[in-house]
């Protein structure tokens, strides 16, 4: 198990002064961001606070108009999600990019199929289903995702199990960071807890996690630190062990200013 992240943990991702405008709307208005090694960082904020825009910049899905992004201290210039993926950042989007009719093993390797040379050598390569199946079993076992058969179609799984497949896929391929957008939305209590457990295991495997969520109990249960987005900026980063849920929501909505919080509520 990894040691608890602290103020000395290295910054894995840092963003400074991100600005993103969509016509007249300023979605990001000088947003800063820091993700530390070994942590689950929740990103919360009211509707329109700029959470998705921020995460899209970090995942290469949006190019900021201004500002800088650093990965392990090196300036990153993501022009597409492929650039971010190549840099080891995997994202699990809310709308779950799983292919329901395909098997779990096929879903895990979708777009990254393992191939072996075909009869024309490297020209016509054949998908190595056996190897993909063995790898899928190993990777799901590694994350302790209890699924009976990797050859069953994803459409036969419950919502929670499907979400676990999506999270496991991201965790299996991410070298650096996993970003999750509302991974427990639309799940029941038991299934939500199953996904939260999996997210903890991803962190404990050594991958820091950025978790966007509107679910405050989940955020307080799982986050090491909470980034509060407000009006396109970072309003504060708070420590869930030293701040109440109501104070967190008050900062998020603007009912309370950061200056009104006790010093220990702020995370470093
Ligand atoms: N592609 C777009 N075109 C135009 N406006 C956009 C676009 N994407 C975001 N916006 C606007 O930018 C602002 C911030 O949106 P964003 O989706 O980043 O916020 P959010 O915090 O993720 O909100 P929510 O919780 O509702 O998803 C909003 O006013 C939104 O309408």
C-alpha cells in the first residue's frame, strides 16, 4: 500500500492560470490545479463552475486559450486525447465508452488489441484473443474485480460491474494518472460502494486519481483532498478530515469565503 500523500508528495500534474472561453462564456478564468502523487483528488463545484472544462484540458480533449500544464514538472502541450494518453493519462467519461455487445476482455483491449504476426508476417497481424483473455484475467484479478467470466458480454453486467470494467481498463493502461468523471452517478448504494472500493485500489496501486463528483458523501468517504471549483477558478483545496460537508458546500456555492475557514481546513 502506498504511503499517505502529503505536502511533500511530488506534483504529478500542475496547471497554472488556465483560461478557456467558448464565445461569450468564460468556462475557465485563470484556474490553477495540482495533483499530488498517491492521492485521490476530488474536484467539486456547482453546475457550470468549470470542472469538465478543467478536466478536458488535462485530458487533452480541449486546448486552453491561456495557461500552462505540467506533467512531472515538464511542460505538456496536449493537442488531442491521444497526446494525453501517450503521456499516461487515462480518462473514464460519464457516458462509459464500453461496447455492450463485446466481451469484457475485448472491451479491456478495445483500440489496443494485442496482435501476433499472421501468415504474411507483420503485414497481416491477427488479434491474439488468447493472450488478451489471459491478460484481462490478470489485470482484473490485480484490481480484485470479481467477475466470473471475461468472455461474457458487457451488456450482461450490472451498471456497477460495467463501471468497474471501464475503471479497470483505464487503470490497466494508465502509466501516470486516472481521471474519472462522475463514476458513481446512476449507481445504487451497493454498486457505488463497489466502484469506490475499486478507485481506492487504483490509488493504492500507485496511480493518482482525479475524481469529479457531485456526490458529497462519496467525496468525503474517498478523497484525500478536495479541489473546489467556482466561477472558472480554483476557490480552495480543502482537507476532508478537517472540514465539514456543510462548510465545503458553503465555499462551493459562495455562501462562505475561504477566509472564514479555520486554517486546518485548507489542504496543502
Ligand atoms: N462546448 C461548449 N460550448 C459552449 N459553452 C460551453 C461549452 N462547454 C462548456 N461551456 C460553458 O462553460 C461553462 C463551464 O462549463 P463546464 O461544463 O466546464 O462546467 P461544470 O462545472 O463541469 O458543470 P456541470 O457540473 O454542469 O457539468 C458553462 O457555462 C458551460 O455552459
